[in-house]
């Protein structure tokens, strides 16, 4: 092993936080609810929280611990784009890009408002993102994107090489996009988990959903230790193996 790696640990930085909550018990019985949520990442936790705040009885099943998957092991960048970047969105949906950008900014704003309302300690802040050009073709592409974004009233700012203040001779210019946030991702998931529990959501961790079937007017989610009978189910497993065969390739 190289000397610089001698003290390295094979663990996820965010999930190694001492603030990590203890696992909740696994499901060991047959229960019922208005809504069953399968998956305890951002999608599942936010779905469960919104449903509980609207008065529904919610059960959430998580195979490991809430936030242990992609939600707790990402880079923590929170971008308002719903189209994987403005340029991609403009190329694919030029007639809808203004509405998509409006919804993306609203989404970013409401994430921050929710974090503040719930008092989640996750170092949330919106400081912007700098995209730089390292070649003449990149410079032309970045400038064209900047001009198009400015024409639509988006909060971007141009930095030439002198204004950037970087010593690297490779960097030719940069574009600052103001509305981009940063967050400690695992702490955000744990904060949503705590908010769900406070709202009455029953969360069962270490509980893998193993089956899904229609049951009367609703559905039943089976697990190794029990089952959940619900009027509806929200599947929020992301890249994990989904319970519906028809979506496994998606």
C-alpha cells in the first residue's frame, strides 16, 4: 500500500458520522396502513413525510438503515436543473425549458425551506457552482450556454481568466451559477427520518421488501418477518431490485 493510503478507511465518509442514529427494529408482524413506502432514501422519506403531514397512516420499510444507499453516499451537490444541465435541457426540450427551470428552482428553494422548517442539521447552504473551460472548444460551448441562460434571466455570472484568480494555465474562463446548494447528504436523510417518526410514520429498518401483490382493494408488501397491507404502495428503491418485474430494466 502506498504510504499516503496507509491510514485510509474503506467506509463512506458521510455515513461514518458519529451522529448516525441506531437502527430501528425490523418488521416482525402483519400490519396495515393507508400507504406503504418501500425504500428509506430521499424519495421514500420525503414521500412518507408528505403523506403523514396530509393525515395518512404510513409504514416505511428500509432494507438496511435509512440513508444507507445512494442518499447517504453522494457528493452532496444540490442542483436546480431537472434536465442534467441547462444545455442538455435546451437541446432536448427547447419549448419547455423555461418551465423546467422554474420548477427546478422552486424545488431547490423548497428543499431549503423544508430543512429550515424541520430544523435539520445538515450544513445546508446555497453558494453556487463554478463551471470552467479548459480548451477553446469548451470555452465557446460554455460562453454559448452562458448567453442562453442570461437571455432567460437565470442567475449566472461570467469570469474571465483574470477574474477567476486561479494559478492554473489550463483554465481559460468560468461561469458561476448562483443557485446551486451543498448539503451533508446522510444528515439530511437522518433528519427526514426523524421528521417522519415525529409525524407518526412507522419505520422498520433491516426489512427488505420481498414481494408485492394485489390484496382486495389494496396491496400487500411481504417481508421475511411480516407484511404490510395498504391501500397504496410507493416504491422508492432506486437502483435496488424493484418489486415489480416490469420496471426492473429501468
